[in-house]
C-alpha cells in the first residue's frame, strides 16, 4: 500500500553513512516543495477555477509526498484519498456542474495590483512566522522507525486520547449535510 | 451695665403687624368690595403711635440709667448659629438708637396722619399704608438691631419698601423704572455692606457679632481689614444715603407719593447711612483714612447736589437734591469724627426736610399733581399755612439762625474747621450759600410773584387739617429742634452730644471762642449771601430762564445719569445679549456641539469602510494581522 | 531539514492568504482557504515529526475532516450564489454595506 | 462518575436531540410547529439539567475518561446556561417570526440544536482541536441558519461573507494550533499552561505566534477590531431570530473558550494584555462609529454588538488567571444576552412580513400603538446602554470594577467614554418610538403569543439579573 | 415613625408610578393617586424631620447586604447634609399635582417615579445605590420632556440626557475607583460612603477621578461651563419637569459634591477648590448676566436658577463651615423659591398662553394674591433678608471671604445681578399696564392659594427664624471640619493673594 516510504526506509538501511540518504531526501523534498509551490501559485493565478483546482490537486499530491517524507504514513494515505481524491473531485464536479462560461467569471482587471499588494501585506506575517520557526532546532528529517505514524499507532492514539473530538466530528459532518440539503437541495413548500 | 428688657422687639413689631394686617386686608378685598379708607387709616396709625409710645418709654428708661451704662437689650431668639458665627435676633437701645427711635416714630406717625389726607381717593390706599407700616417697621429694625446683621435686615427692608413705594403708581413705566433703579443702586451699596460684614467676621472670628462685642474686639482687627471694613460699610452708606457715586437714584425716587418722599427719602431711610457710620464710630475712629474719604465724599456730594438743586424745575427734585446735599453735610460731619454733629444734623434735618416735603406735597395736592415750579407762583395768598410752614422749613434748611438747621450745620462746619479740615469747611460754607440760594429760589418762585398757570392757581386751596396739622407740628420742630444742642458759644451745653456720648467714640474738638465765633459768622454770612442772590434774581417774580453753557450742563445734572446709562447699564445689557446670542452658542456650547457634530461626521465617514465587499473585509483582517505581527516581531528575539 | 518543511508550510499559507484577498472568484477563494488549511496540516505533520509525537497526526486528520465539512458547505453556498446571480464574483454580492 | 456524566448531560441531550429532530424532520407529520415545540422542550430539559448541575456545584476535569479534553467548571456551566436559554428564546421567537416570514422547514430547529451542541462543547473544551471542532460545528450550523432564507439574495450574500471570512479565520486557527503543538507537543490547555509555567511565554516564540493565530480566530468570531467588518452585513442578512442567536449564544460560547484559553497561565495573559488592551479600545470606538451612521436597526444592533465585544475584552484584559472564575464575563454575557434576545424577540413579531420594518423611522410612534412592546424594547435598550437598574448596568459596573482593580484605569475610562457615545443610538430608537407621532398603525402585527411572552420574560430577566448578586 | 420609613418613601412612589404606567388608569385616577402618594410622602417626610435627632451621624439607617462579595449593600440613612435635600424632595411635590390638573397619566406616573428615585439618591449611603438612583431619576425626566415638552423638545431632551449620562458615567468610574482603592488600602470591599472618608488618596489617578466626580456633579448642578444644556432643557420641559429639575435634581448635584467630594477627596479639593470656586462665581455672573437678555420667562428663570446654583456650589467649595452650612440651607431656600417661581410661570402660561415677557404686563393689578406670592418667592430668590434666600447666601459669602477675598467679593455681586433681571421681569410682567393677554387674568383659586401658601410661609419662616433648621444641619457640617485637616490650612493659604489683609493680631 505505502510502498514509497518503505523504499525510503530501504534506502536508509542500505547506506551506513546516510549522507546519500539525506541528499536523496532533500532532493525529493525540494522537488515536492517546488511542485507544491507551483501548484499553489497556479491556484492563485489561474483565471478559471477549473485550472486552479487541477493545479491545487498537484499541490495536494506533492504535499502527500512530503507527509511521507515526514514519516506520516496514515496522513500520506488520507491526503491522497480524502483530500486529493474526495474533496477535490467534489469541487471539480461542482465546477463542472455549474457549467461556468468565461463570461461568468469575474473580470479581474486589478488582479495583479491586488496580488502584489497582497504579497506586500502578507510579507510581515510570513517573516514573522519564519522568525518563529528559526528558533526551533533544525533537526534532520530521517525516517522514524517503530511504526511512527502507522495506522495502528495513530488509531490507538485516536481512540485512547481523542475520543471526544473524534465523536463530535460525526456531528460536524452532519451539519453540512443538513446544511447542504437546506441551502442547495430541493425544498418542498412549507410543511 | 446693660439691661435686658423684653419690649424692644415690640417696637418694630407693631408696624410690621400693621403692615401684615393691612396688606392682607387689602389683597383680599381690593378686587371685590373695598373697605372704607378710614379703616386703613386708623389701622395704619395704630402701629406707629404705639411704637412712639414705647420709644418714649425707652427714653425714660434710658434716662433713668447712669450715662455710662445706658444700654437696653432684648435678645428675642438665636438667629443664625453656625460654628463660630453666632448672631441672635437681638435689639439694642442706647442713646443713639433712642434718638433715632424717637424722631423716626414721631415723624413717621405724623406722616402717616398726613397721608390719610394726601392719599385719599387712591385705588391702592390700603397697599400704601401696608408699605408705609412695613417701612416703619423695617426702619425700626434697622435702628434697634443689635449688630450689623440685624441692622442689615432693616436696611434691606427699607430698601424694599422704598422700591415698592417709588413704583407705587406702577402703571407708569417710568415710576417702576425709578423704583428698579433705586433698588439696584441700593443693592450695589448693600453689596458693600455685606462684604463689610464678611470681612468683619473674617477679621474678628468668633468674638461675637453684636455691637458690644464688636466694639470690644475692634482693636484686634488688622489695620488692612479695618480699613476695608470701613470703606465697604461706607459703600453701603453711599447707596442708602445717596452719596457720590450712588446718589443717582434719589432724585428719581421722587416718583413715589410725596409723603413717601418726606418720610423715606428725606427724613429717615436716607439717613441710615449716617446712622451706620455713627454706629460704627468705634471702627471709624481708629481708621483716619476712612474718615477723610467719607468727609470728602460727603462734602463733594453736598456741593454737587447743591449745584444741581439750583437748576431744577421740579419742586420735589429740588428738595431731593437738597436732601442729597444735606446728607453730604452729615457725612462730612461723621467723616471728621464729629459723629454727634452729624447725627444732630440728621435729627434737625428730619424735621425741616419732612416739613418741606409735606409742604410741597400740600402744594402738589392743591395743584392736582403739578410739580413744576414754573407752573406755580403767588401761592402764598391761597395757601397761607403751607406758606408759613414752608418758609420756616426753608429758613431752617438754609441755615438761618436760630432755626434748627443753623445750629446743626454750624456744628458740623465748626468741627470740620476745628479738626483742621479747612478745605471741607470752605466747601461747606460755599454750599451753605448755595443752599440758601436754591431754597429761597424755590420759595420765591412758588409762593411769590404772579400765578403762572392761572387755571391751576384758581383751583388751588389749603389742604384739609389732617394734612396741615402735621405741617404745623413739624414747623414747630423745625424751629426749636436746634436748641437741643446749643454749643457753648450760644450758651448751650451740647445736650444731644452729651446724650449720645455713651454710644459714640468721639472726642469733641476744642478750640478758642474766637474760632467758634468766626465759624458762626461765616455761616451766617453765607446764608445772607445766598438769600440776597435769590431775592435779587427771583424775589420779584421771574420766568423760566433759558440755560446755556455751565447752567445747561448743570441743568442736565452734568449728564451723570446719561453717563451711567452709557457706561454701566447699556454695556451690561449688551453683555447679556452678547452672552446669550454669541458667547453661549459659539463659545461655551461650542465644544459640546462640536463634539456631537464630529461624532456624527465620523459616523457617516465610517460607513465608507463598510464597503460590502467580502474581499475588502478580508483585507482589513490581513492588514490588521500584519500590523500586529510587525509589533510582535519586535518582541521576538 | 525540518525548517524547510515549515518554511514551505509558511509559503503555502501566505499564498493562500494572497489568494483569498486578491481573487474574486468564489471557487478560487475557497480553494485558497483549503490551501491554508493544508499548510496548517503540513506544519502539524512537521511538528509531529519534530517531536516524534503522533498527536500531530491525529490533529491533522481532524483538520482534514473539518476541511471536508467546510468544503461541502462552501459548495452548497456556491450553488446557491450561482442560482441567484449566475456569477461567481464575490464583488457582485455587495448589497449589504454601509 | 455518574455525577460527572450528569455534567455532560446537557451536551448529550442537545446533541442527541439534534440528531432526533434531524431524522424526524424527514417525516411530513413533523411540522415546523412540532419541531419548534420539541426543540424548545429539548433545550428546556437541557437547561434544567444544567441548572441542577449548577446548583449542585460539581466540577469535573474528566482526566481519565477524556484525557482532560473537556472540563466542566462553574464558568462553563454559567455560559452553558446562557447559551441554552438563548437557544430557548431563539426558538420561541422564531415561531412568531416564521408566521410572517414563510421560509422555515423543520431542519431549522435541528440546526439550532447542533449549533447549541457546538457552543456547549466550546464552553467545556480545554483542548485546542476540540475547540476547533466545536467552533466549526457551531459555525457551520450558524452559516446555514444565516442563509436560511435561500430565496433572498441578501441572506445568501450574508452567508457567503460569513463563510468565506469564517473559514479564513478558521485557517488561522489551524495554523495557530499547529504552532502551539510545535511548541509544546500538546494542544491541551493544562499542558500548555504547565509548559508556560516551566519555560515562560515570551521565551517561546512559537507559542507566541501560535497563540496569536488562535486569538485572531477567536477575535474574529467575537467580532473585535480589525476583524469586525463582517458583523453588520451578516447580522443584517440573517433572519431576525438567528441574528439574536448569533449575537448572544455564539458570543457567549466564544468568550467562554477565549477566557479559558487566556487563563491557561499568567504568562499567556500577560503576554497578550497589551494587544487586547488596544484591540478592546479600537473595538469599542469603531463599533460606536459604525453604529452611529446606521439607519437599520439590525445593523445598529450588530454594531453595538461590536461595542459590547469591546467591553467584554476589557473584562478579558482584567481577568486574573490565578483564581479565575469568569463571573464578571458570565454576568455581562447574561445581561447582554437578556437584553439582546429581548430586542430580537420583540423585533421578530414587530418587524412584519419580510422584515419590512427595519429602520429607526419604521418604528416611529410605536409606543402609542403598542405601549408594552415599546416599553419592553426601551428597557432592553437601556440595559444595553448600561442604565440602572437594569442588568446591563450591573454588568458594566462589574467590568469597570474588575478593570480598575486590575489597574487598567485608562481602559475603564475609555470604556466609560465609549458607553457615553453609545447612548445616542440607543436613545434614538426610544425617541423614535415615544416622541414621534405614529406614521402607520402597526395593524398587521399578528397576535402571536409566544414571542411577546418571551419578550416580557426577558424584561423580567433584565431586572432579575441585575438584582442577583455576583459571587466572585 | 417606623423602621423602614426611608424605603417606603423611596419605593412607594416608584412602585405606584410603575403600576400606573402598566395599568390603563385614567388621567384623573393617576392624578389623585399621585397626589395621595405624594401627600403620604409629605407626611412621612414631616414625621422624619420631627424625629430627626441631629446627632451629626446617619440616622434612620437601613442596611442590607446586596452584593456581599463587593461590599455593596442596600444602605440608607439621613444626616444633616441630606436631611434638607430630602425635605425638598418630599415636601414640594404635592404642589405639582394640585397645580397641573389636566395632564396625561404618564405625566403623573413619571413624576412619582422621579420623586422616588430622587429620594433614593438622597438617602443612599452606598455609592452604588446612589448611582443607581441617580441614573433612574433622569429617566422620568427624559420621558416627561420628550413626551410632554415644548415644540423644540427633542433636541433639548437628547442634549440633557446625553450630557447628564456622560457625567454620571464618569462618576461611575470614579465610584468604582473609590471602591477599588478601599479594597487596596483596607483589604476588604466596601462601597459605603462613610467608609470612603478613611481613604488616603493621592496621585494623578486620584485627581483624574476627582474630576470625574466633579464633572458629573457639575453637569447636574450645572456648574459653568457645563450648563449649556440647561436653558434649552428648562425651557422646553413641561413646567413640572422643570420644577423637579431645578428645585430638587440640581440640588442633588450639590449634595453629591458635599457627600462625595468634600470628605473623600479632601486633598484634591483643597488643591482645586479655588478653580472650582471660580467656576461657581463665573457661572453665577455669566448666567445672571445672560438672564437679562431673555424674553422668555421660563428661560430667564432657567438662567437665574443656574446663576444661583453657581453660588450654592461655591459654598461647597469654600471648605469652611459657614459656607457649607449656607449651601445646604440655600439648597432648600432655592428649591422653594425658584421651584415655586417655575410653577408660577407655569400658571401664567396656562392662563395667558404666553411666557414671553413682551406679551405680559399689569398682572399685579388683576391678581394681587398671585403677585404677592410671586413677589415673596422672587425676593427670596434675590436674597432679601427676612426670606429664606438671604440666610444661605449670606453664609456663603461669609465663608467665601474667609476662603478667598476675591472670590468672596465677586460672589457678593450675586446680590446685584439677581435683582437686575428679576426686577426687570417683575416690572414687565406684574407692573405696567395690562394688555389683552392679561386683562382677564384670574387670581389664584382657593386650591392654588392653599397649595402655595405653606411654601410661601416656609420661605418667610426660614428667613426670620432659621435657627431650628440650621441646628439640624450644623452638627453634621461641624463633623466635616472637625479634624484639623490639611484642607483648612490650604484654604487659608489661598488668601495669601491678599497679603495686606492677612490677619495679624495687633
């Protein structure tokens, strides 16, 4: 199922020094990171939402790869299945369903202005976060053993310590269900 | 040794009760069936007569006491007691108060009787007597009150009555305005009085606020405060007694009925200032500067008023200015520390000036409210009693020996001379001549010569006996009152001065007989000169002269009233209007208005920020965030 | 190196913000928010790795669930908007203001 | 243990009730009236349970069962009471409202129940991601409620704005949670508190940033400056009972978790005090300025809600984390809730079909025609303005007292100044109702009984709360 | 005489008013009820006065814990300071019901509530309780003005309401500050007024809150320059409301200063007393001078009232016993005189449909009893000896001179300024010739006459024999200055401006 991280683990086992290992992980990281950023940029820049959605899917997949690099096996899977799979296909279906013509799209003549302005405004927030992160120890991200992030381990965590939020996610999911019916569904005349 | 008796309080109470009873009767009947005038007349006279009788009793009681302990007191109740400030509603009769008591009740009674005739037929007959009784009561409180604060009650009370009686004919705006003027000008003086009391209290502290305690503690006063108190009290006196600069109300006050002018604005109320200065002789005696100020203000007032009196047309105004002038003498007297002389002049002046006013009232009554002397003339044939009595009054006023005015005025001038105030004396002599001149100018024009207004002349007649009898009684007084205080040079022994001695802090000046005779001669000469001039100018009948130059200036009273109007009244009104029209909305209220306007403006401006675009709201959030992170970054290290 | 993951998370997060404030297309806006959530998830995973602590993974899962729920509702709203105006422009919907 | 479960009963009752109503609404027979009644009953039962819990005075940390994720304290119980009461009054006034505005279905009530579930959970949660989930339950339900009148573009616009901005803020919350997790390896309040106590707050930049983003999200929901701009539009677009619900229950829940989060440790509170200080000042004054320019009552009340957020922030600034009981905040929230719910209850039967009476001028002369309603509204407005003897006054009094005793004199004075300038727009409605002649006869107002009853019960509450002594 | 007399006096009118508002009672019933209740209050008030023992401390105390955690209690009491304000509030109101006979139900109900609230504010011995009543008493006035006022009532109503609320909210901050300081200094919570005197306040914050108090009271009094709401409000309000405002509420402002500022902020007051005293004097002169320009009788009286309030306030700031006692005395004197004058103007307005001085004239001839009563009230207001107005004013001037010579001298000008406009008004309204407006002016009816008679008699009695009244006040005022506090030293120092007059015993 999750062959890819296994490969990495194998790689790790195969070398004593681990330099190549790390170099390879870095190389993977940068690849995924660049893809993710490009995808995100595409999302922000593409005029048509469909293009944006496709580009976003690329980002999500790249992120899944990164999760794998971070030894989060379960999340890697969930990201692909739930996010890139379910959520994004829903979005794309709706985009297609609405049958958006180019003339329905907003004419964003001032888009670039806003983008640049936005970037300037966001800069302090980003720098602030960077500054924060820099105070952390910059450890290496080699794969953690002991089934860290495996289904069983995470599951035990979930049911032992996080029962209540987990249960309430049920209600959380019910609400948009009802909501979607109320807002977008068919409605009989008042009962 | 003071003696406590329990009837002093009754003396003012009788007239006050009379005022209440008459007033209530009047108020409740005036718009329905009126009570007969007789009822009011009798009711009105009961109070003054009873007071007069009690005054005599007081006099007798005082006489019985040894001179150095001639005090009667009556503490009715604790009036105000706040901390160290304790005042009782107390009355004090000493020789000075007794003298005032006697002549005030005596003349008051006479004028009440006179008014029964004079006011007959008036719609507000009852009201008049209520006011008169109220006045008399207040005056008696003023005189008897033990301590400045009780005196002030009477002081303001007589002011109120003066106001009410001046504006008695209230349908005519001018009368009411004159009344207002009197009250307001008096109030300016009263401010001085009140402040004087406050200073006195400040200076004396807990020492008590009746005359006896005050005179004991007066020595403890700091000189600065003593001076301030003296001058402030004197300001009060200038208001009530019509001295420069507050004399302006008195001539206008003649708008009231003539008995009022006689009683209030000649004989009694206006002398309250002199009485006050004499009362506080223990203070003034220690502050020479205040004395000089008083003396000079007094004598200059005398001069100024005499000048005005020489040019007046209105018989009552002439008398009014003469009153101001005589009051000036009195102040000159008390100013040079000749308190008894000043008081004595008050005493004699009360007789002859009341007499002159009542005489003038008779004339006015006879001529149907004509007051212009240039419409009169030759009345001596028609009104002999009035003529004779008025001439007696005029002689007394002009200072002709041996009428009462001569002695009292001479005493003042002598004291001024003897204490070295030669300037005052000199002015006094000049004023004496002028007094003789304007007095006889009036007599000659009114009684001598031809009738100038034939129709009025034909209707003129001697008034009823209820009016003439008081005239005669007063005339007798005007003749003989002076003998009570004959100075040594005439073989007298200054009886009044001696009587007053326990109440006053004064040293009778002693000079050589030569000086005494010189002063007397000078006075007589002044009288003669004045009389001669008057006779030569008006004795044979004269017409109203055209005024020009100085005389025109003097005829218009140096435009003092106009100046007051320009300098004080108009600016005051303008200030009021400015405050209301400009300052209030544009300055005082401006911050409030401005704040609310700014608030509204900002509120409307803020609507722009609620643009309605979701993106804009997101931008607000991010901008806010990023600003906050900027600050936060500073704290991250 | 763990920092790089976090930097990437920050970059994605900021891109998401920019997307929200710079774009008027409703879909793009919603997806930008999803992007921000993903940046959060990435950070969570990275921290989980940093501390070798699996709570981060649990948290990430829950965030995903919430993201899904939000997305569902957002899509319902988008359909509703489209019904009203046939437009996907957020600026069209500015009747309420002032 | 049974007692501990009792403490959770309100939450369970409401949650299960929501699901039951949701299922039931699939049936035709389950009319909106029945739905309303059953919802009110469920909320009432939950309220009574909560009340009995409050009286019994139990508190529980649930460290064994739920890993300390839920904590029931007196504060959370008080907040829960307010939320449940708000729910009941919202449901009751909705009945009257939907007689005139016919777009209701029975799902409306189940959403109310879900929202209340989320809120109750929010008050109890002592863990960030649970708080996030509760917040999202609540928010998603409220989004739907706001847009319930889906035929109305205004309503849809309101939900769009709320949803976009709410999700945006939610994303910050997630980021914040991530950072806090990164700093402390936990999202549990107790652990965070211990971590701060051990390591200091200002010494842990990651914690600063994380809590900053969490606060941003909470401030957004509480409508504090500069995250306030959505409030007027969303309140305006929402149906009147929902507006009332948002203004009261939602705010209560948010402030409950806000306070719980702030007091995890002194260091946290001290670290944010300056920011909260300025934010509360700006919130009060910006709210006032927005309110002053409004013609529409709902928008005015929304803006005044911003101002009240400012006052509550003062209380947050002034709380002390040592012996935190939240009584001042709870009292103020209760007072504010009573008045706000009262006004919205009154508006829900007075505003007429399709909310045609919206502006101040529309209510001119109301006092002549409906004196009791006008009097009730006046009392609510006076309570909001903080005029004694209403509850609003006591609330304000406690807030100022706490601010001054915490040494924030300037904040207290500025709060006072703000309530001075807020007088104008409260009085304005009273003046419209009383001092102007009626321009219409208000004859179309249905003689519905529930909403007026609610209104007068709330009038009683306004006075009763003010007389109820605060137990610090 | 029973235990809860004060509570009854507070809540009887309030509850009656609220019940009247809630029930569809007719205006006749409302008026009769109002009259009966106010008469009951009057009887209780007299009873209380008779049993007042003048111990100097609070009497008739009722104390009930309310918010124990903050030391707030339901605490009532009467001493020499508030006794007379209480009397003003409990004795004067029946007149209104007797004079204004044809107003709406709400009018009477609001009056009742106002009375209860005022009595509450006066008797409250707990600061929070005081504040609550202080605010409540504004509400009926707000409604009375807005509902039954003149044509320009709404702006005036808004102005007075927001202005006063602004002031009182500042006071709230100050009250809280006092409570908190008490907690900080004595480690227990209390909002009792009597406890506050123990506080030792200093520093910038104390000054800030000192001014909060001062501004609150200055607005209510109103003290220059916070008086700008007054002319409009007094003019536009229905006469009964004006009466309540001027006769009683303004006094509660002064009372507040005496109660809160004088004992608590002694240090700050000593420092700023000269400033405040100047404000009082300037206000007195400013409003008095502005009064002369008024054509509207009511507005003139409004300015006159403001002018006198300046003097009363001055008395408080002079920080000596004479002035303080004078102020308290003048509170009643002014309440009776100006209150009655406002009612008289209301009568004139109802009989001639005009309040303009220009339109009136010659009333004295038509209505002698009315003129007599009016004149007595007027003379009291200008402070003529023999009326109640003199005693207070004189004591204030006396104290003012002690405090500062110049302040005293300028304060004295009230004697002149008052008569200027009052006499002018009396001349134009009561004297001169009648005109069509006034030619049919009816004198007071028997009921009206009997209504006003007690007050008029009170004015005279209080002027002639004030001692029994003063002796109820002085024990308490003496206590205020009992210790040789720094205040006294400071006030004497202000007179150093006048070196040549400094008292030095020879």
